[in-house]
């Protein structure tokens, strides 16, 4: 039976159910649409993951729908946008085919690239058990690309499923990813895939999040490695005995051949003033500071916080004084001056800058440090025609220009790729 290729799992349905707004600020820039998706069999639709930039200035990304795959709305695509004096040219590199032939469908998260120029990513659905895949996309000498499913989630007992966040390479070239669900208790896992000389990848569940009392966190939101190969991550919930909890920051530590969690910070039980619910967006700077997006900051609304890995102190860099907002795993990027950038999926009706946006269209923002405080600034606001609901944060080029995608909006309301120029 052919699967319905777009039924987003409960992890995201729950997270966005009560979203209201991020904060208001005066916009100092604007977004430029460089591609508006058309869907159908010839183009993708509704991108859900961020962009990857190569040395030549090409942008690579995925769409959760569209393309010529065997799903009712298309199984999704991998695409490339190439710049020229005349503008940007899109090329579809791969059309996912869905679970009916064991391929993935509905790709999410950003693509990661190895030293040979191969791309790696994951799909939310599809595969041999319709629970998602990890795949590789390799360039051929004739200009085509070949896709290979490295692993289908749900292929063995106590496996993880519904991958989330971003894939990450360790120093040995192994791939790691967090899964929102699955494992020995169903509360999520950390998974490692190890390649062999023959090109076969072996998957193993390195860690399953426990359910008893939930003090170690449940439902991871993402992982990241530091330069020394240490793995850090966050969970969206758990951390408080007897409650769902407001999440934790953790490190995976190996002892006697087994991995275990070292809790670096537990976010307090839900209240109106405490930092709560890290949703991913993980970024490590050279000083040993871990940045993350938050559902609730110290002022009650969504924002960004930082954990000093040396002192294990958490700082609320910025949060709104409005209602709580879930930012769905938006990546943070940092420029050479230490400024942080990302995009918020929702916003406050656009009223703060004179626009009316009943669908809460979202915006791109910057956090800069003046030596004493972090200051928030909107760099561009979405109003529908130029995109709506940015996902996956932003990517930054050498000139400081920002690129990202929106899930909806644009000419066909199927999402766009946009640029925010900072020159």
C-alpha cells in the first residue's frame, strides 16, 4: 500500500499547536525572494530544513513535498540554486520516491557534506518501515546525482524513529543523529551510523532516553559535536522527576564501552519567569559557550539562551515579554564579530512594523553584543507574498548575507528561498 507521504508526527503538531508570537522590533532590512516553489512533478514544495552553502556560492536544500515521487503530494526533493548575473537557477538533484519502493519521503533538516562533496540528510517518513531514513546523495561525473538509503529507521527492535535536528559527523567520520521517538522507552534516542570500506553503514542506538521519572530528559531536540569530539544535546521535555519537565542540556559520556548522560543543566519546572524548553538551534563558539533557541525565556516569551560549558551557568540572551512560542528547531549562525542570526517561524501579526499578517508570518533576526548586553533586531519580516513561516534558521555567506527558506508563502504559497543582504 502506498503511504500518505505528508503526515507530520505528533512531535511537531504538539509543539506548534499553541504558538503565538516572538517579539516586536523595528525592521532594518528586507527579504529578497530568489526562488518561489511551484510544486507538482517538476519542482519541490514546502521546505522544512535549512540551506547548505558551498564554496562557489551555490545553495542546497530539501523540500518536504513536491517532485515526481510516488506520493500524493510528491515525496520531496533535493535542489540546488546557482547564482549568476541574471539571477538564480534551480536544479532538482533528486526526487524522493517514498516507502512503496523503500525510499525516503518528506526530507527535513539541513544537508551536511563530507570532504568528497557527498551530501547526507534524513527523511521524516518513508523507508522500509515508513519511519524515516538516513540517505547519501553523491555527484556523478556526468552531472547527475545518485541517492542511496544508508538506513531505514524501525528496522530492528528498540530502534529510534522520526529523526530531528541536524545530522552531525564525529572526528572519525561516523554520522550521528537524534530521534524524537523510539528506543527502549519510546522517548527518543541518539543514533550512530558507522561506514565500512565496502560502503555499507551500520546503525546502532548509542543511547535511549529513559522514561522512569524522566529526570534525564525526553524527546531530544538536537545534538552537536565540539572540536574535541565531545557530543552535546538538548531535550525538549523531561528533566524533572514526576513531571514532563522543561528539558535539559546534556553531554554523552563513554565509560567501559557504554554511553551515558551527564546532565549539564536542568531547566526548572514550568513557571512564568524561568527559562524553559530548549528547542534546538544549537551552536558552539570557540570559548565553550553553547547557544540554543528556547520556547520560553526569562521574560515569558521565546528567545535564545547560552550555557557556559566551563561554569555551567545559563544566560537568557534575549526573550520576549509576550506569550510563549515554540521555534521549531531553527538553526543559529554566528558571524566573525560574534553576532547571532536566525529566523522565527511565527511573529506577532506583523503589527509591530505596520504589516498585517494574520497567519503569523515570521521574521529574520540578529542578536548583537555591545559589551554588556545582547540586543535584538529584526532584519526582515515576512508578509505572505515574500514568504511565510521561515524554517531551519539561516545560512550566512562570507559577505554576511543571510539565506533561508519559508515553509509557505510566495507566488504559489508553497514556500520560497530568500536572501537578506547586509552589505
